[in-house]
């Protein structure tokens, strides 16, 4: 009995105890006052098979309950969430992250080697001396890959916490009604590969259907084509946060080339960056399109126009053979035909013989001496005689 008790105590030293889970913002939900249940040594880790502390909570109203699936040691080794097993920094599957950053996975697969490896890493985690070793296992991230920046999520995706579809409702046999905790919706695609996911494949980055779906989305993303006008060296930056200043944009875009001017418009949440050389503007547009994230927002990069040509897009004046030709606007009707040459200086056709002459105005007859002019009737009530009227 003494030997059995000692062996039991030794094995329990390798069990994991924690006070709070390692979870991403999506799994935690939007409720800041979340309540959790904690079960010490509730289940075994689905990767290393060691007992660990299980946390369970509801991320929000009409959401399904979430719980931790792997231990914190396995979560530290891959820098993933204990619940969804997605990368904590980018919110992407491990398969995409390791492929983009060229990370080599050296975690053993056999049970004996994996148990020995996890025990060593757990002891180093407790002594806070595991940073260098985790870099050796996970790889150093260094500069962010363009693929990761294009696919990374900048905001939580709470739709992932919705309940599963009720299989009884699909068959027409669910009798719970509104009390059913599952969704009463028809599945969009019964043969969807996302419905068949393996947690070990997700952790080791092998045959992950979510990663395959994201890779197809990345290959179908549009590209920003440069304009044909070689004089355009201005980039339009949209969805700019209000607290981003000109200096912040200059610090980021100066690496692509020399900047002529930067104009920030906080009310419209946009900015215009004009480069001196066209080649520098093309490099900046190619490097930052769908990849630039500043202040927690993904910025929209488009080609703009220079200040000198911005007001000439609607009305462009061009001199041809000494005459000024005005470009017609798209929102206005077609212009009238020009006047004949004989009427260009006679807009009202006054010189034409067809218009009758206007007779001269008639003047009032002269007043003979000795006669007085009659006083109007409307003045009789105000003046007594004509002398008063004259005075």
C-alpha cells in the first residue's frame, strides 16, 4: 500500500492546476462579467493525456457553452487557445501559421516520447525558463508574413459561438420548441468538410479543413492594379482611426520611399499619401494592400489622384488649334450645337430685318401759357389748391 500511495503522489505531481484558462477573445465572448465553473483535474488533455483543470462558461446570450480541451502546457507550446486551438495572435489555424512563418514542428508523436517531452516543458514553464525553448519549438515569428496579415482577424468572430444545428429538428422530430438549446435551421451543405474536424489534426497542423478553406480564400483575393497614368503617385488610405496622425503614417510608409506630402482627414477617416517616385508608390501599394493594420483596424489601400489633377477629372480644359475644348461631365446632358458664324456676335438677332421696329414713345403735350394743369383726383384730399401743390 505504501508503494502504491507513493506512485499515486508521483503521478499527481505531473497533473496541471490553473486559476484561469488561456482563451482567445472570441471564445470568451463579449460579456465582460462572465462566470466560469472550475473543475480541478476534471478531464485529461486530448493531446498529452494528462489530467488538467477544466473551465466551462457561456460566452453570451443564445450561445453554446465552451470549455477547455487541452492543458495549458500544450497551449503554451503552440501559442494557441485552449478551446478553439487557433493562434492567439492571428486567430488562424496552426497549419497556416506554420506554413507562412516556416515553423518546423518537433513535438514527438509517440506516447512515451511525448509524455517525457511534455514533462520537461512543464517543469521549465514552472521555473519561467521556457522562453528560449518555446522559440526553438514554435519558431521565431520575426517579420509578419503577408499571407498572415491578409487572413488575420482584427475583430472577434462571435458567430462561431452559436449553438449547433438540432438534428431532431432537421428530421422533424424535435418537440422542445423554443426551449431547445440548439439551432432550428437547415444545414447549408450536408457534405461540408468543416463538419468533420479532428482536434489532433488541428493541433499538429495536418489535414485541417478550416486551413484549406482559408487558403482557397487567399488565392481568390483581388489584387490592386496600378493605374495607366504614370504621373499618379498618390495612395488613398481608408478606414483610418481618428487617433492616427500624419507622423504615424509617415513612420510606416517611409520605408517604401520618399514621401512628398501626407494629408489626413479625420472626419472622413481617410488619408492621402503622395510619393515622389511612381515605383515607390507601386511598392507601397503592393506591400500594404489588404495587409496593413494600424490601431487595430485593417486599412483600405487604393490608388488616388494628385492634387493638381483632382479638380480636372470632371472638367478638363485642353487647347486645340487655338480653341478651348471643355470635357463633358457624365451627369449633365449633351451640350447644344455651336451657333453659326454670322450669329456669333448677334445673340438676340437684332440686326435681322424680320424684327419690326419699335415706334418712338409719345411725349406729353405742352401746356399753353395762361392755362393751369389739372390736379389729380387722388391729391384733392391733401391739397386745397394747385398753389399748395406747387409749393
